[in-house]
């Protein structure tokens, strides 16, 4: 019951993000998470839907990153911001300390993984990105940043998921060529 309430609250917050794909991306990350790990527990599911929540609260996106070589640092800060926001939200809903700490840790690690479950979350996030985000990202950030972003999202995938991405045919021809040129390099 709590899960549906918190999910609804997160889904009400996400459309405040400057990125128009935010809510769809959250839902797709959950979809991929469940595909990769059907027995994902509540903490992992909450982490999946809220991992990028900071953008909806602070409005900070990668467009604000002037020096793209600092992407890793930016991503760490983004993860910590999101982790703190979701942890406060869970406290408000009287979640147990155990679940709050688990969600916090998962969101903090969603960009780089490191543990079994944060690896699944990282993987689901990348697959959701390839599933939906690229045309929007390209429009907002231009070709060079998009290439780097695609490379980042692809490199962190496991072999099996890479195969899946290799087989995607993107409807948008420019996006399709862009993805193929990056991942075949
Ligand atoms: Fe994400």
C-alpha cells in the first residue's frame, strides 16, 4: 500500500523536471528493472522510479554542465542530490530505516553501480535511455554531448544488454545513425 502512495507522489513530482521525458523515463526504468530482475524488492523499485528525482526539484540538468569532461563528477553529485530527496520523502512516509538506507544507497550508486542490485538499476537506467530519451537529449544538448552520453550509457551495459541495444532500430534516422556510429567505434 505504501508503495503505491510513494510511487504516486514521485510520479506527481517528476513532471516538474525541465526534461519532458522524465516521467516516461522513470516508468521505463522500472519496466526494464522488472524485466532484468522480476523479484526486485520494494526498495529497488522505489530507487528505479526516483533515481533522477533531483532534476524535478532543483531543475539542474546536464545542460548546465559546461565542461563535459566533468561528467562523472556531475553524475555523482546528481546521484547524491536524488538520494537525499528520496530519503526525505520516505522518512515523511514513515518507511523503516532499513528501507530508507537501502533506497538511498541504491540511488547514490545508480550511475556507476558496484553492487549486484545497483548494477541492475544502472543497467535498467541505460536501457530506458536507449528505449526513449535520445531524440530529446539530442535536441537539448546537440550532437557532441549526445555522442558522449550514448557512449557513457552503452559502456556501462553488460554484454547481454549491449546485444539488445545493438539490435534496436531507432525510428529517427539521425538518432539511428548516431547510435550506430558511437557503438560500432
Ligand atoms: Fe535515469
